[in-house]
């Protein structure tokens, strides 16, 4: 039996006639942090949407904790222990910070509650000061904290972060990276989509680079350092 | 406290004490007590529709089907010339209405927007014509309820359904309970998820929620309360007829909900009061009262864009 937490094999996804993903492979082990890098339009978000079931791939396999997810709707995949922090943070306009956290709060599929309201507020004390504000009234950094906090309250085994630091001030960005490090240390596996290779090379254990919907590089941090110039050429415009 | 904001608290403390005192002033005239009882029953119905449309984002023109079914179910289930227990039949009617809503909802909730309006309307019209064309269920004339249920619990009876004032207070208590119930639902995790679904269903799915089941549960809950209101109406007047199932009633309830302030829940009471108040005042003024009613409603909707509740909320916010 596979020991991978998440295993994606030969993912082909099309938008109409456009072939976006050409056989993408991706593996995440328990407790591992994996980066998914690539220039804009290379298929990073489509890879995430395909593995979450938001878009239906033409072919390929997605397994999580040894079970195939291909036939399951999005909500059932998430219930198996996946949490997703979307690009743009995904605030609900009509909910306050407290309500965002309240609606997401639930034990995982094993009935365990490692993350609760208090632990999330201890991780993000600033959210505690804004509990009665609408999610959309927060700054970009605070919204990102809320999106991560909301995802953690579902007590996931795998946290997927899509462009977690995009559009944030450098200081806030650093704060978010520090939080992601803490989350990794807590034992939650993470799949991070971002462009900041300097941070990702130290934070993540494995790295995948997509070019035009194909995996152009896949390896650990050591291999990434050895092939840095090649990888940087994939990421530069 | 279960009240969400200053306006709701203000409305609560003005409306309920006044409603409690109303029969004391109207004691000489049973007609008026009966009239305000109807308004209170309608407010329960409008509140359940307001929850569906304003908080769950499910626009339906078939909610009157459950209102009518509430009455018809009682006539269908209860023996014609025997006294039955009110509480037992309340339970039966709510459970059966919720079960019907679960079946109907499986079809209805696969659609949204204009298609949901069309499909709910179509199902409600089917139900309307079933009863209006059925000789067994009284056809267009409907059926009479000859014996009203008794209200005892373990042999103790606290009120009499034949007493107009007793029945009014009972309906008022039901309205209060509905308000508290909806507030509790909306404050719970279930309510927050429903708010999130209304705002962005895809995003809520990505948080691991089966939005279909949440919507179905809400639909069943609101339908059961709609049926309860219809049951009270049938008991008040002692008859049921197909007009209780008509789409016009759903349309009128929708107007009441919009007038009151959609999604505010307590606004449903305001909308019903204003609409019924206008209705009663204008129909005694002229035989062309519908024309005046239309003008008033257009003016009110133009003036209070977020409904009366929304207007009062902004007014109180400005003052503070």
C-alpha cells in the first residue's frame, strides 16, 4: 500500500479545447511541505482545482491517504482531511471574523480536534482584536491569516495554500511564512503554490516546477540547489 | 439575548408588549382580534419564506403549497367528527410537510435563480389543481373543520382554540417562538454555513460542506413552519380551500418580506403588518383599493430600498 499522503498521477486537464495539464505527477508524504512553482498560466491553480475536484480532469489519478478521490465531489475530498486557502483569500462578505471561524470549526475525519478556536487565535492574536469586523474589512495580511485560520479549524492533514503571500507587504509576508513554518512543525503537510523560491527552498522538502502544464522539475531541496539556474530559468519571465 | 441589533431590539420591545396589550383594547370587538390573529399567522408564514429567500438565497414562488398543505393535512388526517389533540396533529403536520419538502427539495434544489422560481411555481400549481379539481377534498369550495382539536397536555388544558382571545395569544406565542427559533438557527454553525452558501456556494463546498444537504435541511425546516402557519389559519377559520395553495399567496408573502427587509427575519413581521394594515385601510376607502395599494407598495419599495427594517437600521445607526 502507498505511504504517500497525496498522490497525483498522470493528470490531464482540459478547458474546452485547451489542453492545460499534460500528465502532471505530484506526491506528498505525511508531514512534508511541497512547493508548486511556475510562471503565471503554467497550470498551478488548475493542478489544485483538478486534485480538489473543482474541475474534472480528462484522465489521471488522485489518491489521498491511500484512497482514490477521483469519483468524489469536492466537499467529500475536503472532508477526508484537505484544507484549501484560495488565491485572493476567499472571504465571505457577509460574515464577521468570528463567524468565519465558527462556520469552519469541526473535528477531522478521525474525530480529532488539534486546532480549535483558542489555538487559532493564539497563532493569530490580531484576529482576536477584530472578531466582530467583517472579513472584508480586514487588511490583506489579516485576511490571509483569517483564511489560514479558517482552514486550520477544519483540522486538516494537508493544507493547500494558493499564492499565500501574493500582494502582501514584506513584513506581513514574513509573518505569514513564519506561520506556515509553525504549521509545518505541527505535523500538517502543506502544498504551497508561490513564486518566492528563496523562501520555498528552505521551507519545503520537495519542489515541483510546472512549465506549460508539464512537470519540468521535481526534486528535494538539495536537488533544487544543484539545479538552481535551470529552475530559475523556468520561473523567470 | 437572541436579538442581533439595536433596531431588532427596539422593534421587539415595542411590538410584543403592544401585541400583548392589543386584545385589551379590542375586547369589545372579536372581529379585530380575529383580524390581528390572521396577521400574526401570516407573519409566521412570511418569516419562513424570508428565511428561505433572504438567508438561504432560495427564491421560491411555491411556498404557499406548504401553507395550504398545513390546512389540508389536518383535514385529511383528522377524523371528521371526533376531537383530536392539537399537539399531536401539530407534530404530524410539521413532520409530513418536512418529509414532502425533502422529496420536492431533491428536485427543486438542483436548480437556482429563475429556474428555481419556475419549478417551485409549477409544483405548487400542480398541488393547487390537485385539490381544486378533487371532489373528494372539496374541490374549489374546500372543506370545513367541524370540530376543532383540544389542547390538553397530560389532561391539563391551558387554552381553548374556540376562544378568539386565547387563540390570538397562542398564535402570538408561536410567532415569538419562530423568531427565537430562526435567531438560534442563524447564530449556530448551521446558520453561518447557510450565510456562507448564500454568499458563495463554491467557496463553501471547498471548506468541506455538502451545500445540497444544508439547503435541503433549510428548505424542509422553512416548509414545516409554513405548513404550521397554514394549520393555524385553517383552525382559525374552520375551513380549508385551494386559495391557500395559490401562487398569489406566495407572491403576496414575497412582497411582505421585501417590504419588511429581506433576510432580517423580524422584518417579516413589519412587512406583514404594513401590508395588511394598508390592505385593510384601503379596501374600506374605495372599491379601487388595489390600484392605491400598488401605488403605496411602489412608493414604499422606492423609499425603503432595504425594506422597512433596513431603513430603521440605518436611521438608528445615524443617530448613534
